[in-house]
């Protein structure tokens, strides 16, 4: 199979489908509850609920009435919004691990050789790598939506705004919590298992919203002009 630009963008964009990011967010929430605190899990749950509700409502409004409002918006990008929240929350957890480990280390820890060789070095670097990898991944998913003509730039921008607001709703209180030793290696293994099960399975959410929007327009006469 030749990797054309369209195929590459398709591979990238599927990482932002709700069939992938919502199970990933649920996994992160369960791991936060198990290894950090119920408060941390609750913060992520409410942010996910806010993001899903806001995106669904905006999609319903603009699909139903975007033409009447004379706007280029028809369907704000759920891929972009959910990716910013879920991958951003994962990055925040990873960077929280990094800051917690630095606080816990004695002052002369950097001068001592790290025992255990490459495995422990990788374990120490993994959270930082995840923290720095999340922004480029989210940016690539956002660009893929425009490249594939699935959304316009304004639609991606609105989705990004919702995702950023939801992410801040999680990060700002989360950063004030004490951070325990989160098992990032185990999380990544479980994440790979989820990807095997969910990657490429396109969510029917958009079609359902469009169905309800058409029902509102035809049955309720809303924005039919």
C-alpha cells in the first residue's frame, strides 16, 4: 500500500475519533481514581462531560441553523476538541509525575548514578516524552480535519476552543492536587490494547446528531428558512 498524503492524514485523524479518545479518557479516569485520588478522577469526568455536551450542542445548533445564521460553521470539530482534552489531560498527568518526582528527590540525587540501567532511565523519561509529544499529536489531528476536508478552519477553531476550555477546567484544579506515582508504563500498555480494539472504528455520533438536527428542522420548523 502506497502511503499517499490522504492515507497519512486518515491514519492521523483516526487517533482523534471519539471511538478512540473517549475510551482512552475513561481509562485515564479509572487509573487516576485507582492510583491518585477520586478527586482527580472526578475532575477529568466533569471536563469530559463538559466537552462532549458543549460540542454536541454546538453541532446540533450549527447543523440545524448554520445556514440561517449565514456562517461558515456547520459542524464544530469533535475530533479536535476531544483530542485536546484527552491527550492534553494525559500530558498534564505525565508532567505532574515529572514535577512530583523532582520534588521527592533529594538535592544531591542528580549527582548520583541512576541504578537499574536503561530501563529505569526510560521509566524516568517516559512522562516527559508523553508531555512533549501530546501537543504535536493534537495539532496534527486538527490539521488532518482540514486536510481531509472534513471540517473548515473555523469549525476546527471552535472545536479547539471548546477542547482548550475543557482542558483548563481539568488542569487548573488538578495541578493543585498531590500527585502519586502514576503507573505510566502500565497505562501505555493498556492504551495500546484499547487502540487495537477501537482504532479505525468510526463513531456514529456525527450521524446521530445530523439525524436529530434534520428532525428539528423538518419536524419543528426551526431554522427551516
